[in-house]
């Protein structure tokens, strides 16, 4: 409560606004880009987003692409080799194999017979950035569309789940791919057969999330959330389920995981095929949250990927329901948290207290700072203040020797002590915890912290200071 009151008193100083503080979509206009297409999957290699193929033209005889493109956050590059590419298709499964630096492609919808009869592929391909290689697989998943695949770093393999045969028979099998062999798994639990959902890796919790999809030829979609972890599946029961058009469930959306904000992000999709969603949903590990609808037009089948090198999620293409789309968008907050040390500490019996951020200062979360080198015979006092320049008319830094003459002249008070809390040290380490109200007006607001330590002779020692900038997800 005391911390909340402190932050509330600084609201008038906060310059961020509701309109600008939260993650939002903004359109990019690269000089070249892929043509309009849908039924894509975006995957990240850490520095860029890869997309392959897609539906370029609908109608009675749909047309597909077999181009492969990569977007680095500024420019698109067409990396399609002159020969040797997979046949054109959409609704394939793909993943970036981080262990072998390969783009892995399986299955999808196209013309596998070479005629104008639509069907499903069951082939496996890998792209090394220059050359496609079709990998001969004596056993493997059956031909299918709408399956989902992700790289599982705990296994060092790609994991594929579900899909549909010709859009009518739904599958619920789980497979792994190690670069040479497909292996079917028999997990103790599993989602029922389904397709048209997405599977993405949550790197914070070391698990994959499969969201939504459908398991029937009717237009109704699912809103369930499933987790792949430790070689088995378990359902995550959420209070809210993604949906659209006054109903629960989504299909044909894009999904990716943003580790900076710890959010699984869904863009677009549909529920009944009557209309396409412009919405963005986010999963925080516990529940789904509907974000404010922004400028991004509604779409199905877009490519979506978070690129760590830029700290942004990119959306490309999709379908408006009648026409394919060829635009590029980025999605990210413009209000990141920050932890900026300043000033110098002064040593106590166990050395100089050191501050290290344990968890960032997001709205609605608790910011944590670890305090090392605590004296077992001393007392540690955590300070949180609105200023690091003045306190009660006194300029900061302020020499602590002015209060306790036995203190070293190098020991300085660096922050205004608006809040002080006695800390508990275990094995020489204590923690400062700052609960941050979930008030968007605090986005961009800065508070400061420092730890003072005094021993039984009442001599002070101190850490350096740190300025915390509050971010909004």
C-alpha cells in the first residue's frame, strides 16, 4: 500500500499516456517485399523472420508460391534458389531448427499429383539459406495440411502435432524430427485431434503452447490452450479463451512468443469464416488478454514471428477473406522498463553492496533487485525515492558522515528516502521488492533505489544507486 501511494504521488510527473504506452501495431513500408499471399507461417532464426510459399490467388483453381523470403526488420530478401525448391503450397508446418541452423518444412496443401486437383503433401524439406534439400524419410507423418510444428530446445528436435487430411479428417498425433528421422511419440496425455491452431515455444517456461484450432468440418473453432512439456501434453485451463465475432475460438491466425514482454501473441484469424478478426490476443502464462484493436486490418493466415535481434514481432500478409494481402507490420511496446545504475557505493565489512536486477519493472508486476555482499552482522535498509537530485531541500548526493561521524566521507545518500524497508539477508544476499500498480499512467515513470547498511557500531556503508523506468506491456 505504501509503495502504491508513493507511485500515485508521481502520476502528475509521468509523461506517458494511455494511447502511447502499450504495445501497438505500426505499418512498415520496405522497398521490396513478397507479393500478396496467405496461409503462411513465420519463423525466426533470432535475427530475422522467414516465410515460405503461401496462397497467392484464390478461386476455383487456387495458385500457390514456392518462394522463400527473409525479413530482418528493415528489408525483405528473396532467397529463393534458381532450382530445387519444394513444390508450391500453403498451410504447411515449419520451424527453425536452432541446433542445426535449418528452416524445416513439412506437408501443406497444393497439387501433389501435378494436376489441378488439390491435395496434401507429406514431404520433408530443409533450407540452409542457399539450398533446399528434400530429406528421404522411410517413416513419418502422413500427408496433411494445417499441422503445427515448433523446435523444442529441451529435446533438440522439432515437434509436430495434428493437422488435417484434405480438410475433413482431423489428426491428433505427435512426432519429432531430428534432421534425419521422424519418430512418433505416445505421450500419456494429448489434445484431441485438431488442426489450424499454432504451436509456439515459450522460452521462459521451457514449454510449447498450442492454441485454439478446430476438430470438425463445421465452421466452429476451439478456444482451448494446451502445453507441451517434458514429453507430454496437458491442458491449461484459462478463465478467458481467444475468440471473435461474439464467440469463443479461433482458427487460421498467426502466433508467436515475445520473451521480452513474456507474452504469447495471436494476430488475426477467424471463427466462423463469416468475417476475419483484426484483434490481437496475448497469453501471459495464466490467461488470455484481448489487447486494444489498433490499425492492423483483419486477416487470416498471416505470417507472424518475434525477432529477438530487433525486439519486435512482425506480421506479413494473410487474407482479408476475399483477397490476399501483402503488407508488413511491426508490433511492440514503446515503453520498455530499464534498470540504470548510477553513483558509487562504499564498502562495509563484507565489501561494497551490489545491486542487480532480478525482474524488470513492468506495470502490474513486482520489480525485484538482488543485493549482494551483505554483512551478516549488519542491518540493510532498502530505500525507494522519487528523486536522486534533492531531498527535503538538501541536494543529493548527501554525505552520510554528516549524520554519523564515524562513517567514511565516501559514503553518500544517493536517493530521497521516501520509502524505507528493513531487508532480510540470507547467505549475504537480500532482496528489494517493489510492487508496481497496473496503472498505464505510470508507464515511463522513474523511481530510484539504494541500500544502506549499518553495523553494530552504527557506522554506515552503502550501495550505489539505480534508476528504474517503468514499462508497459
